[in-house]
């Protein structure tokens, strides 16, 4: 058991990675980062983090495909994934698609730090209780 929850943040924007990792570290989480979907998948399989914060639009493998792959893998499917995306078109459709793929939740960027932290706490609590995706 880890002393502090480990969160994988996957986003192709370096500034988002830095800001998000800094906020999460300051809030008591250990953080690893990935700049694209393939790197995120490798880190997910290697480190089995407690939670994934996943951007949708990344080079190579996008967030949809990574979510699909993680939820199809028995070893990884229990790890909650929160999608965070700046996609503004069809916001509810994107959210619904993410939830259908097995993501726990969806946060739009730019995000409010308090809202993101609350969603992370909720996802980690649900995972600890053995519950699935958010409804």
C-alpha cells in the first residue's frame, strides 16, 4: 500500500502537466506524467497508479483509445480515470462517450482546482470502496 496516492497525469501540453502536477503534489499526491497516449499506456502498465487524469487529444494514441485499452485489461480496469479536456464542442456528448468507455468522470479545462481535487477524492474513495464509474 502506498503512503500517498499515485496519480498519472497524461496531457500533451507541458504547461498543463506542470501546473496540474504541482497542484496535485501540493495536495498530498505523488504524481507521474506522460506527454502522449503511448507513454501514458506504458506508465499505466508499469506503475499501476491509483488514478489517471487523462487528456483526450494527444499525439499518437488519444485519450479515448487509452481509456478503452485500460478498461479492457483486467489488471487495470479498476483504476479510475478522470478525463479532463478543453474540447468545447459537443461537451455533453464527449462526457457521455467517456463515461460509456468506463471513465469515472469528466472535467473541462480550464478547470477549477477545487473541483478537480474534489473529483479526485471522490474517485479514489469509490475505488477504495470497490465501486465503478460515476453515474
